[in-house]
C-alpha cells in the first residue's frame, strides 16, 4: 500500500479537508500517475453530500484527472514513465458482460467508478482525483494528446465525454441542427464539440445573458427559453437536442422543437421527475433518450478528436484550499465554465 | 353531391343514430366505394364523445373501412369497378411538405383525417365509414389483397398499420426480442405482425387471464404485470417494447425491461401524463418514443405483408344497430378483439 495526500469528506455534512489515503501497490498491469490537475464536477458535490443516497465515507471525490505517469507495472506496454495521461469516471469494470465487450463499460452492471465505489474484491474502496496520485489498470488510462494543455484538458474526462458520446451516437454532423440546453460545464463543451463536428449549433439558455459567450464558444444561434416566442419560432426545428441541465423542465415543450424523428437526450437527472404527455412523442415520431458518460474506447476517441480540433474546456484554476468555496459557486452556476484544482497546491 | 346512409352523433352526449350525409361527386381522381365493413376503434369513441376536445358535429365516425369500388373518376388508372379496397385514417394531406413527400402523410401539418376534419377547402367536413359509401382521392385508397376476407381485414386499416409501422421502423425481426403491452385491438394485431416478422414475442398483460389467447395469437411468452417478479425476471430483456395501452403506467418500470439501446414506443395517450425519472433513460441509453398510424405507402406495404402471411384481425361482427352497445363493451375491453360493423345491416 502507498499513501497519498488528498482532500475529502468524512460524512455528508462535513467540509472537504486534508486526508491521507492509501492505494494499492502497482500491479503488473497498473499505471501509477502523479496527478497534475483535477476538474470539479457537480456530481462530486452530489456524492460528497450523499444527495444520491449511496455515499460511503471517507470519500475523496474527483473524476476529471490528468497527470504524468510515474511508474508502470511489469506487463504494461501502452504507457511509459513521463506520458501525459488521464483518468475519467471509470477505473475498472467486470470485463465479461456484453456491454464491457462492446467497449461500453459505463453500462456494465458492475462498473468501478473512480470514487464512491468498491474494487472488484467488493471490499476495497476506491478514491478519486483530489489527490497527489492514483494507481489505475492500464486499460482504464487515457492518453492525452501531447499538444493539449493539461489543466484545460482535465474537464474533458467527464464533461467532454458526457457530451461527445451522445453527439456522436445520435449523429451530430454536417447538415444536422443541434440544440444544447444549458451553458454550464457540460453545455459549453457540447457547443465546442458539436461545432467541431460541423453541426449547426443553437444554445437554448434561460436568458440571453450568456449570448456573447455562447457565440464565442461556437454557437451559431442563441435563444432565451424564458421567452415563449422561442418555442413558437423554433418549433419542429432540430434533429437533436442535448439537455445538459438537471433542473426540472417541461420536456414536452422542448420535444416540440424537434423535427420528425428527432431525439432529445437527457444527461442530467432532475430530482423531481417531470410529467410527460405521450402526445409530445407520438406527434412527429419523436424520441426522448438518455446518455451516460462514455466507454473507455470512446473516451480516447473523444480526446483524440479534441486534440485534432484543439478543443479544451474554459476553466478557472483554483488551489486545493479553495475547494469548499468552489462547491458553493458551482451550485450557484457561478463559474465559467469549470473549476480545475491545481494539485501542486495540495 | 350524393347522399349516403350513415350512423353518427349530433353532439358529445348523444347516442349514435341514423343520419343522412352528403359527399362530393366523384372528381377525376376520385374513387367511389360501397362500404362492406367498418371496424370500431377506441378513437371513434373518444371523438364521438369529444374526449380530445376537438370534435365537430354532426360526426360519422369510422376509419377502418373496406369495400368495393363502384365507380372511378376519368383520370383514375390504379383502380377499377369491382376492386376490393380499403380506406384508413387519412383521406388526403397537403402533399407539399417534406413529410408528405416522404410518404409520411400522418405527420403532415394539414392532414385530412377520415372524419372529424375539414377538406383542404377548410369548409367541407369529411365523414367516416359508418356509412353505405365513401368517395376518396385514389392516392389515399388502399388495395386489399384478393385472398383476405373483407370483414377481418377492416381493422388492419388502423389497428394493423398503427402496430406494423413502429415494428418496422424499430426493426422488429429475427433475433429481436419484442414485448407487446396490452392485448386489445392494437395488441392482438401487434402480436400477429411481430410474430410474422420473426421476432421473439412476449405479451405483457395485467393478469394471465388472456395467456392462452396470447399464445394462440402467436406470442412465445406471456407475463403478468400485476406480479412484481415479472419486472425482476425480465429486467434488461427486450430490444423493443410496443405499448398499446392508453392507461397511465409506470413507464420507468417498463423501461427497465429494455436492453441497452432499447426503445419503448407509445401508441396510446394517457389523459393523465405520467411522471418519468431521467434515470430510466440514462441507464442503458434507452429511448422512449411515439408512433402515429402510418403513411399511405406503408399502409399498402402492411396490407401486402398481411396478405402474404395471411394475417387478419380476430373480430366480432355486429349489425349497425348494435353500435352503442359495442361502444360500451369497447370501453370495458370486452371484445375479442375488434368489433366490425356489417354495413349490409345499415
């Protein structure tokens, strides 16, 4: 066992504070990583505070991890000391089920999430990226394109893949009209990626306050959803809507913005389940679907795509000691557009 | 104008009673049809009683129409006197929009439904199939395969196409596991058609009361949805679920029966909109979709498919005077599985 410095919570109501954690000694297929940066995802907060009801403590959050390889196990061939690498929301899975075999480990019935989860032994807790280092099986380590800056790349490991995967799966591309609901951590990545995929990109934001930002990020159009005329003007307009927000919306109203055979994809989970009238789907043969992060193969594809198109996140770098303040600001959506912790400050 | 005998309603609370109606003189592209049989669809009742809030009176319901051509306009080339033909839910559409051009007239923004609708002149009401005859543009007349009996074929014009279309669109076929929720007019057709498409067919019915029937109709498996174990046993089982019922169900529970990337298609509209938790869709990248009857081209394809596979509806033939009683029995789901009016009784 090796010890690592970290920041974590001891229970659902405690602030994040320094912790010392242990991780396994690197096994033959493991990669040991010195963490340089870790992004702050809203789901870190949900889990630190047990808002999904499944939290186990002590917990070190963080699943937007980037850093440098410091050692590799004897059988590791794909990575070497000094490589720039990333770790996202998954650090292992059963590897046996059809989902794993198709490279969709996020749908495995026994995924090992990066924190708030147990290893396959069902005993050893895994801990996340608010930490000086991490040890991960090479199959779950991602290669960061050399020319991308590590700090701005960290959020790609969750916000990037969570938006890339549905855009790819539902064929965003030339000639396709794509709307992005919400311009936060996920939304701003969705705009950049959809634009790079050559779709026509519309941002649907509550007000026009972020209009200039949205255009700079790559949106072709921006509409305010607090204006009822938006829903008339854009009726039957989009092939695909990516809903990045977790607040309760009138899904039926948004489904009305889809063309025939269009799909709205949910990435967030409103705690209060919205009502849905079947008519919204029957008229125009529309679909409402969901998407969950992405598999390892697709995460590497996303990183390579972002490397090719020079796409990274817009971030605000913070030292570790500012994490509790950052959590409060994330809750107020007061960040453009992702906090990233500089682990040198730990 | 020609006059026809019919049965219809004068307002939302009147019983169906004899009416005399007029229809246009056959135009060069029109086909005049002597109606032999007309099926009784639950939507006839919804509209007769203004349960969708858009009813116009007097109204002659009926959109599962079969009969024989009695005369054709000068420019009609596709039909001749004596042909066995059908008319479904649509008698015209704008013909200009992308949906019409793709043969998906049901999604046209100006469809002319067979009754409770105005012709393209926005003045002349159209009347349905509880009538001795009908006059329809040849483009909206379907050819009935010669070897299918007319009476049992009538329900294909709505119940048949409404289930065939989503089964085809979502690729029911060999190797696919398809569940049908509900074994009524739509459900019993869905079972027959899905079986003929060579899918593995499961009926999900509230109880096992209809188990023997379901097996005879072609189902491989039948499960009771009032047994919670059904939802455990069939978790992640189906590629496609066709929900034929209009009552409010816990959609989330049924979505849990889908494999990854599976789709549940809604054909009915519960008046009380169900709540839906996004998690049901996000886990397994599932979709909830809707489907509405079918276009004319696909309706002909369905009839030809049913001809090839000798598929017709299970029906109970009634004389016209029994229609009010039949409505009450439809509401109680007391019919196996579709009432068909013998128009010789009119």
